[in-house]
C-alpha cells in the first residue's frame, strides 16, 4: 500500500492503539490529543509526529481520523477556529470513529463539502482488545466511492469494514449494536446469577453454551470474569450510558420504544451511584448483589 499522510485526533482507550496500527502499517501519522502527555507517550511508542492543534495535525493529511468523546467533542475538533476544517486540504477524506449521533455526522459531512473534502462516519465495535489487536468491526456511513478509497486505510485496524449506507447510517448501526449488547448483558447477568446460585461451574457452562444458540462474544469473553467479580476491561458504564442516551434520542425521533435498553440504562444509573462508573459494562451483574 502506498504511504499516506494521516492525522489522528483523539488518543483515548481506542484511538491510541488505532493510530498505532496506522503507523505500524507504514503511514506517516501525526497525532493530536487534548492531553499532550498522551500524545508524547504515543510518539515514543510509535513512529509519528505530534501536533498542538487539530488544524496543525490535519493541514497536510490525506486522511484525518477522529475518535473523541461525544457530539460536542466532534463539533469542537472539526469546527473550532483551530479545528480540522480550518486547515484541511481539498480532497482529503475525514473519518470519524467516535460513537456519536447521526445528526452530528450529517452536520460535519455538510461542513466538509464546503471545504471540498469528504466525510465518513465510522464508529467501531470490539472494545479495547479489538483496538489493541487491530480487529475492530467498523460500521461506515458515506458515499461508496469515498468508502472504497478509505477502506484499505481503515482496514489497518479492522477485521470487518462495511458500508451501511449514506452518512449517518454508520452511527445508526452502532446504536443497534449498543442496544444488542445491553440486552445480552442483562440476559447473561441473570443466567450467571441463577447458575452460581445452583452451584454450577461457570467456566464449564460457558464452554457448553458458546456452541449453541446462546453463543455470543459477551458469553465467551465476559461470563467467567463476571462470575469472578472482574470488571476492569476498558469500556466503562459511563460511556455505555452516553451511547444509550444517543439511542434513546434517535428512537424518540423515530417513534420507537426501547423498553429493555431503558431498563438496563436505569440499572447502570443505580450502579453509577454505587461507585461503579468506571467499571466495564459487564458490571451489570452487580445488580443482583444481596
């Protein structure tokens, strides 16, 4: 693959290793992070440069990736005076890996066209392990021609990169993903609680169930750790509640009910009050503590 100039904005739990995979693939990567120490740590671990603003990072880039916290963070890194759109060159492709709303994706896509660039919303799934191992699932919204150009670059940190439709459809797909995870974790929490109460070997149970209709990523990767009260896996319930909030806003606009997701969100709210804000989403099982 021909070496490209890439900017990566946002070096959090996911962005740090994602940017690293792009550098390891031989691309020239310039990073920006609000906490400069994190950018310096990244530059020591990978080959690349540090910029002090999103604009400086983006100014010569062929591809600009963003992976930040929420809608307002997305607006800030793209539209601020020192943001990406103030300096990006015409013809660049902008790729947002943030889990955000479909509305902000469409807003940034429109702004991107005004400076002769293209935009893809491309939220990811696979957690910290998926980012570290370069095997994320990427759900993309945008134009097919733009997607075809960007896909080989995105694939540096992905095992599956799929165009779901026009801008915004990547985010809608991620909403569906988060709703599914909420439901699976609630079922898994109830199943493990029942099994432990009966004295069942949870590891043996997992080995059996994963081959049947109950099989899932959450079952294979979280059932045993949930039974052992281990919840330090990167994706905190603070972030899950943020994502579910996006789902609820979209559902209200579409006239759709999400009763189970709202139930799980309420339980997460209670767990935040008990001090589990930074625990992994699988901490949902703690609802059954006596």
